[in-house]
């Protein structure tokens, strides 16, 4: 069970911070959507959350219909000014050369060490004659958090490349290989009028761990606090229709930390720079606790019943995949430590179902609804399915399946 200090931190987080935290605990990726007019503000809010709350290096990748593979590869890399230099390992050739210099009797055959095929190659990229040129070494540093704004608008080839990055944590380009850092998170920031409307290509969509739709009425806590600190007030927070001058500072990588956690106050301390709200140790602690969560057999039966009823629902055309079931089990276990529990309750199962299947459920078209096989009127089916979305289907199934006592 998590300690009191860690639980106190969790009580003050926003819905966006919680979605990010759950993804980091399981080292998975998520979809966050909002109304089309607030996509830019949502991306800015997530920038501040990942930089301040988790001390990660975020970058915004703005996708569109003409985004190319090269644009995607370049967009996930940090600017040179923010990359952390990696020390070059000592060359084994250099050590052998030093040994050879102190031992003139040593021989490598007819050819000396400094000639022939044993001579080290010269790196034209770095000018270092001791280290051979490598496409991996020449590659830039991938950001810890990639906020792929409007990823659903990108061409299919770009979305497939994004899936390859998530699966292998590597991205092969024409000139080098990009390797994702250990703490890597890709958040698809999409626009949708309501939850479950935003979609990606099928395989990429199914690979995402969870989805969250942010209501604009809930506000953007970190973004508003940032503007309050600049004396511009809450009403001055830029929207998607604001001028470029107002939003230019938020389109770059966030470099400052807004505040830390105060043990005495039991909340955020925004008055000075300090440690992030959640450190890597906190995330590792929650991840380890989620591995020790116990699940009663009745709760597992409840989970499987929800999966079965979702697959058999008349309004579902697909999306209840084995990957979704796997993520379903992971999420309900990760939610337990956040509530100070070491076991899963039925309410946590219901909450996990709403987040795991929100972006996966595909609503059937009236012409393919199963009752049409027995002569149903298509006009009646259209009326039944009118305004039915993934959230309505999940709520309907939760009401149909009996909750274990």
C-alpha cells in the first residue's frame, strides 16, 4: 500500500495528470482528446504537466495531412540545446595502441596495429579517428514525451511508423536509428466533439493503453496557473483561435518547473522551483505496488462478463480485442494503489472499462446491425442507434452485468 505522503500527492492531481501517471506506471501510451477549439490549449497543458509534474522533456509534434515520414522522425527529437550529452566510451583500439607503445616486442603479425585492416576507421561526422562512424551515435535524442497533436490527420504511413516506434522503441530512418529513452510516452492529442469519437488507424488505435476525453469546462489548471504567474489572468489563456504571438511561447519545449510538493502543507508548493510532484521513485513504487495487487475470482469473473457483454452488444461492430482485455487487467490493478488499496474492487473494474474501451469500441452502422438479418426496419434501427456512442454502450453494459457483492 502506498504511504500517506504519496497518497496525499494523488489527491490533488487533475484528470490529465492522472491519465499521464497511469500511462507512466505501466509504461504504456494514451489518447487524450477534447473539443476542436481547445486542442492547442490541451497540448500546452500536457506540456506543462509532463515538464513540471513529472520532470520529463516533452515536445509537441503538430501533424497534418501532408506530414511526411521525415517530418515525423525530426519532430520527435529534442532541439540540440536540450539534449543531454552522452559520454563517448573509451575505444578498445586506443587501449591496445597504448599497450603496444609500451611493449615494443608485441607483434600483430606482418602488419602493425596502425596499418592494414586493424587500423580504426575515421569518423567523418565527429572528426574522431578513434571511433568509427555510427548511424546510432549520429542520431538525435528522442524526447521523453511526444505530444502528437492531430495524429489522426497524418497519413497512414506516418501512423504505421508511429506504431513501429511504440512497439520496438526504435525508429529507422534513411540516415540513422532513433532510440526512445527508458521513460518514453507518446500521447495522441486529438480533437473530438465527445469521448470515443477520435480514431486512428486500427492497429495503432488498439495499441494505445487508455483514452481520456477532457471537458473544456474542467479548465486547464497548469496553463491557467502559468498565465496567472505572468499577471495575465485566467481569461487570457490562449485558445486555438488566438494569434501566433500569444501561443508562440507554448509551442516550444517547456524548460522550467512550476512547483514541488510540500510535506507540511499537503499540497503543491508553487512558490519556488524544486523537485517534481512525482519523481521516478514514486512512479516505480506505484508500479511495484500494482504488481502485488490481488484480484478475487469473483472480480475476475465480473471483468470477463463485461468483456463478453461488450462483444455481444447489438451496437458494437468491433474493438473488443485481446490487447484491450490485457490492458483492462493492467489498468484495474494500477488503479488500486492510487486509491490506497492492495486489491481490486468492482468499482475499479468499471472505471478501468470506461478508459480502456472508450477509443476502441466501433459503433455498428444501421445496415449491419444484427437484427437486420431477421427483417428489421432500417429506419427503426437508425432511430435506436441515433446518438449512441462508446460511452453509452459501456454504461449500458455496466447496468446489465451484475456486480459481485
